C-alpha cells in the first residue's frame, strides 16, 4: 500500500509541475523592445512606424526613418492599458492610451484611444523587430 501511495504522490507532483511549466509567464509577451506597425484596422500599414518601449518607462517613435521622439515621452502600463505622456503635451501622435487586446513575444494588438477625438480611434497590430 505504501508503494501505491508513493507512486500516486510522485505522479501528482509531476502533473502539478507540468501545469506550472505550461502556464509560465514566459509564454506571455513583454512590451519592452522595438515594434513595427503592420496593420491598422485590419489593413496593411504601408509605412514603417516603429515604437520602442524601454525598461525605464520611455518610448520612442519613428516613422519612415524620421524620429518623432526626443526621449522625453514616457509611458506606464497598468491593467493592460498603456498610458502615454507626450512632451510637449499637445503632440499626441498615436493616441493617449492603448488598450492591449493581446500581447505575445512576437505581436501586440491594441486599441488606440484618442481621448479628445474618439473618431480617430483605431486598432493596431505590431510585430516585434528587436
């Protein structure tokens, strides 16, 4: 009987360990890195619009080789929403907030929210390039 109890315990621990490994945070994506816009509202985006999110809360934006950030713009991520702070504050290029729909190691899909102009809201898909 002790052998059966031992093997049931071992098998149970193996199943629990496999469950923890398969639900690892590594399966989720991190926003840190450089992303390229590939779709806007489900249609291919024809320009190279890149966003870089840094560990220290800054983001850089570049489109077709033109840098639109001087390193002063910041973001915070809370409850799957990215809140942007632009410097100067009136230069809101890609929305006030992004509500993340999905985030993996390779892609992010987000609803871009413009607080003052909600008719400009769009859904974007970005691919990680770095």
